[in-house]
C-alpha cells in the first residue's frame, strides 16, 4: 500500500462481506420457501425475504465497488485520496441508511413503510430491485455524488491512467443512470422501459466498465505485465461491452410493449454480449501466462481468473441461451431467468469484488506479499466451494426452468399445466438447488475463516525475481 | 494483439463505438416512446382508477412474488394475463373474482405457498383489478405463449 488514505477501503470491504453473509442467509430462506411454502409465514413472507436478498446484493456490491475505488484510485493517480474524512462520513451514512432500510423491510409492513416514508410525494417504491423507500434512493444518490466528488478530485489532481479513467467513467454512468430510479410514470409500459435504464444499463453496461477496470488493475499488480498492453485490452473489452450492451437492452423490450423492431435489435446485439466477457477470459489468462513476476498471492490470481470465466459462463453463455426472441418467448420470466441471474451476478460482480478484496485486504492488513500459504489454501477452498455450488444452483434452476417451460409454456391453453401445478412437479429441482445453496453457505464460512489465519507470504516466494516497480 | 493495433486505436473504437450506440439508442427510444407506444399501450384507457391500481400494486410489493409481463419474482403466477385467465376477459367477473380471492388470503394450507392478507379496501381491490385489466390489453407481441402465463 503506497498511500495511507487507501486504507479507507477497509471498512467498505468488511461491511460488504457482512452484507454478503446476510444475503446468503436470506437466499437460503427463499430456497426453503420454494419447497416449504409456508416457512416463516407470515413473519417473513417470500416477497420480503426476496427484497432483502436482492437489495443486500446491490448494496454490498456498491460497498465493494466503492472500497475498490478508494483503494485503487489513489495508487493509480499516485496521490493521497482527496478527503479520507469524507469517505469515512459517507461510509457511515451509507451503512446506517442501508441497515435501516433492511430493518424497515423486515419489521415494517411494506405498505406502512411506503406510507411513513411518504412514498406518495414521489412514488418510486414497489418495483423489482428498486423497492427502497424514496428517501433511501435519495440517500444513495447523495452518497454516490459525494463519493464521485471525492474520487474525481483525487483522480484529477494525479496521474490519469486508463484504469482510473475507465473506472470513473463507469462510476459516473452508475450515478447518472440511478436518476432513472426516480422516474416512475403511471403508464406501466413507460415505467418498465425506463426501469431497464437502471437495471440493464447498470449490469450489462457501466458495471462492466467498473469490472474491467478493477480486473485490469489487479492484473497489472499481480502479473507485472506492461501497463500499455493491459490498457489496450481494457479499451477493447469495454468497447465491446458498450457496443453490444446498449442496443442489447432491446432483449428486455420483447414482451413489455415496445414495437417489433426490438425483437431483431435485441436478439442480434445481445447475442454479441458474450464477446466482452469472452475477451475478459482471454485477457485474464493471457496476462497471467505472460506474467513478469510470480507474486505469492495465488488466491488473488485464482479469483481474477475465476471472475472472468464465471462471468463469461453466467452472463455470456447463460445469457445467450435465452436471449434470442424466439427462445425468449418461451423462457421469459421462467426459472431460466433465475438461473442466469444467479450465475451472472456471482461470476461478474460478486467475484470481481472478492478479487480486489483478495488482493488488497492482505496489503491493508500489513501483509504486502499476501496471506500465509495456509490462509490462501483455505481461501481457495472457499473459492471452489462457492463457485462449484453456484454452478450447481444454476444447473438445477436451469433444469427446473426447462421442465417449467415444457409443462406450462409449450402446450396449448387448456392442456398446459397451471403455474402452481408446474411448481409442484419441479419441486425436486428446488430441493437440489437448496442443497447446493447450503454448500454455498459452507463455502462462505470457509472463506470467512481464511481471514482468521495469521501469518503472511514472504518475498522469497517470488520465483521470477523481485516485484517490478509499476511504471 | 499485433503491434499495429495500438492503444489509441482501441481507445478510438471505444469512444466512437459507445458514442454512436448511445446516440442510436436515444433515437430508438424517441421513436419507441413518441411514435410506437401510443398505438400499443392503449393509453386512452389509462384512467385515474388504473393509475390508483398501479399504486396499490406498488405499495404492496406484489412484484416481490408475482411477475407482470414476465418481470418480477417467479414464486407466484404471472398476472399480466390474469384478467383473461381468471376473469374470462370480463370486467365484472374479474372484479368479483379479485374481491373473493384477496379476501380469502392466506389459505393457511400447511406446506403450501402463502399469499399474505393485505387488508385492501373494496375500492383498492377494484383499482387493482382495473390496473391488471388495462395491463392485459397492452400489445406485447403476443406474450405469454398460452393462458397459463
């Protein structure tokens, strides 16, 4: 760690991981409710647990992105963070607001929550992923603006690297697109259309810039490959992401009202959306193969390769599986969507945050060459347990989805099974998904356990000579 | 990548490509929203009651279990065509059905998925019914494939 102010990333990472654990607990509750329908009813109905599960994900990923940014921007810019104090204040504002919102979901009836937070003044609640009370949405906006100010003041006063430029561009996009969460027209089709400006243009747009920049930074650090080469890859990847992903938004416009030309545009462009993720796989593996140094933090390198591969599988392959309009006609809103959602979020965004944590946390804890070998082995066990569990969660949900389509969607009206009758028929897949989810939780516990192991790697483990000073 | 392909070329593809596609997306959005949608979303029937029904839908987080036009959670049935499925495409029948349904929840059948009791007024149930009826009439390119949603 070259700059003391980078350390402000630490609370962000820790809080992100705490929320991650909460997300998985609620994931298990949901998984059980899928097969034991009245589990925890009426105390925690499914809709509440789901809201907690998805909102915790969004919030902890934002904490992760912010932590990553506070860590890497000063080092890239070669200057201290503009205001560590502001970063600390915003941390507490965001942590308190986020916690209160989650507690509100759990302990206050949603309609009452809408009422007491005066949703009627500016109704924004009750839409998938955007369930937060309007006041929380404003809070998120304030935190993001303060964060952007702090980061841009830092980036602008120092060295302007491509990693910083791309990361800050992605973060500005994140903030600007968030504004659409405040737009909730009374026409449902218009509402849905602009809702995707937040949801799709985040995860299949600007978040890919953030992911690409973090991955590029970690690869520069752990491989010692020339920055020029890495920056060129980064530009190509984010170019592909935006060229395919922006018009690719059209794959969400097939069945919610917009005209038929979106069937073509959405199909063609989103069929190309796997390209940037495939390039990230090539990028990560090529850079690590061409490494100029053998840094001892093997766990970070595993996460970096893992995030590229799993993002390609989850976002790329599982996205492509159901993105063509004639296929999506049958798969839309089925368990196939859930399968894709799980692996894509885990592969692309959970794993990129865990990548930067794996790289940066040991350094912030005074272990510049990484954790001890034992701790890394335990961390890698956590990696494999979580990742393989997620593969199985995805496969079981895909199986459930295929059967659901076969029973409920393909037959003619009158012959098709009803939604609930179909759910009864595919319960076995939900049980297996739940078991895979329990293994995921076990993996998370193992991963957390790796933080408790003392000791650090030594510079002697650098097999190919000393670390190159980053140019 | 070959040396002939330089970083500045990569940057130009990124800047040029993303600018072009952002602009194209804005043009398509303008066309969709201003030309196409008025003919497809039957907005002339978007009454005050439908708008109130949308707020009932939102304030009770219905999308946390159900899907609407395929979007939402997949824990409970699709509702964009429930007007056709349970109401036989008849407003009065559908409102009567909705009233009976909403007041009968939860079923409390052991082990079954449970829908909470939202304590909606008769007026709110009528508003919600109007919203779902209006939604069922949006031109959505013929989705879902059959009545089961």
